[in-house]
């Protein structure tokens, strides 16, 4: 699990979070790749969040729960944490914490080869 696919709320592809080491470990570092497949997605709030993370460079992640998998990502220079929650390989992602959490889209693990 070195990669998480990030989509908008409608399931349109926006990009990836690429992790090292893999998400089987308790913590690590990651980069965001924003590669929206449709031009109309580039100026959407979800895509802009990924472009912002990508532009900030390397982020750090930590697992805060295993069942379901819950990951929190901190990016230097950005105030809001990003979260990813996956249950059986499918889930959601967003920003903020506690009552200020905002779900932005869908998250999923790529198919195994």
C-alpha cells in the first residue's frame, strides 16, 4: 500500500498520495500527485487542495487507526491536516480535524497486480 488514489465526491480521478514506507508501517513521508483526468476538475476545491499539497512538497503521515485504516497527513506550511480513511480498500479523504473536518472526496487503494 504505497499509494492511495484520490477522487472527488463523484468518483472522478484527481490524483494520488504516494507513501514511503508503505501504509503497513506506523508513519512515514508522502508526496501528492495531482493529475485530474478532466479539465473541468482543475479549479474545483478538491483538486486545488491536492495542488496545494503537491506544491508544498513532502508531507508526513501517521496511522491513527487500523480497523478501519485511518491516516493523518501533516504538510509544512499548511494549517489543516489531511485525513484518509479506508475500510476494505475504499473510503474517503478530507481536511481538518474534530468538528472542523470536511470530507472532500473518495479514497481507494489501487488494485493489486
